[in-house]
């Protein structure tokens, strides 16, 4: 580690293989907490480079508990967090809408870090039990089109850096890695990011990895299609900016997306969405994200067609049926 740090302090960067090796050793507990803290701090002083990030990803994926959902052609729908907006569980709700529309979702999630209620919090509130059992996970996909991979149990190697990250108390490159280390490695990725710099970085990563993806960022800082402002979208077909009106919606007030002060309040909003008791703003933002996720899978479909599928899944009860089916298998 001393040699690595000296190189990094001299403004050198790591190759993909070097990054893989050092992350593997960090995860294995080879280095002490001070060494790991110094290493992390380097990337607070400068941006992590593409080869470094992919190398870190390679290491953590190789150490993760592996599952094979390749026959399902799944999508992951996730936000990076870090936007400080404390919205309700938009990406998780959109995931069940997409599942209700007939598309398999393998969501990689965790407890809330920058928001009151993360995807793991809300699903656990409704009684979901997290597992690494591939039979149960596949059964969940077969019966509900949705399965959930709780990050801490699939990535046990991350435990060796958990205390250091907690002690530092700042956002690090490990937060950037979250969406990239889904052990199922879904064929499709719908990702929301909280700033344009992150958007460019993930775009380079997905291009390098050859993924089919959409990355979204609302220009007022949300890591999803918030409909509170214009949204920038980058996918395999190019870069686009849409107003809420161009997507077929009205502009939403930021307060309408508030996720509550407790997990219970967030869970009530979540339930209302599937009971068709949500506000217009809540319903619109969920359907907008679900529509773009569907278009990520079906590039030949127009956004209006995808929006119609999302709304039908919500209004017909198919999305609620997907949620109930998931909970039945996983409770």
C-alpha cells in the first residue's frame, strides 16, 4: 500500500488490473484502517478514473455471491442517491410497475444512506426477508417478475471497509460503485444520477462494458426523472433533454416528492401508489421513470407507448399484483 500511495500522491493513476488487485486486498482485510482511509482520501482529492473504477468493480463483483438470471433478461432500476432530496421510493415503485408490465426486474438495493427510507427499508417494512438463495430469487422472478438483491448480504467483502467509510462520514467512490456491482449483472440498466459529472462517468463505464442502458439526471439535482425540471437522458442512442411537457406531464413542485420523515410515512406513500390512492404528482413521477425504464429494454417502442404500458400496469392493479407476489415468495 505504501508504494501505491506514493504513486497516487505523485498524481499517477492505477491500471484496471492494479485497481482490481488493490481492491481485492482491501476487501480481504490485508491493509489496516489507516492505509485504507489514506487510499480513499486520494479519490476525495481527485476524480476516480475510468480504468480505476472498472477495476474496483471487477474486484468486488468477483468477491460477491454470484447468481445467474441470464435466462430472464432482467433490468435494474436504481438511483445513486446523494441528491439530498429525500424523495419517496420512486425507483423501487417504478420497478414494480415495470414488473407489472411484464418485464423482469433484478433490483440491487440497500438501506437508506442519504434518505430516510431506502429500497431495503421499505421492502423490509412490508415483511420482505432478504436472501441469497438462488432458488428463492428465481422463484420470485417467475411469480412476480421482481427479485431483490440486498447489497450487504451479496457483497460481504464490503464489511472490511464499512467502519472506515462510517468514520470518514463523506461520500466516496464506494457510493459510485453501488449501481455497478449488482451480482446478477442485468442485461439492462436504468440509472439515475445526482449530477452531470457522475452522468458522464457512468456513461463511459457502460460504453466500456457494452451495456444497454439509460442514465437520467433532472437538471435541478434529482437522481431520477423528477418532473420538477428538465431531465437529461443519455443512452446507447445519444444524449437528449426533455421538459416535463415533452414527456406528457405537467411540472411538479418539489414538495410533492417528499418521502416523509420516517420509514412508516415513506411506506404509506409507497402503498398508496399501488392502491391507486397516490397524488397525481406521485403517480406521474413513478410512471415517467417506469416508462423510460421500459424504453431502455424496448428501444423500438416510443416513449408514449412505454408510458401507456406503465400507466396500465399501475391502474389495472398489475403493479400491485407484482408487489404482492414478491412479498408472498420473500416473506
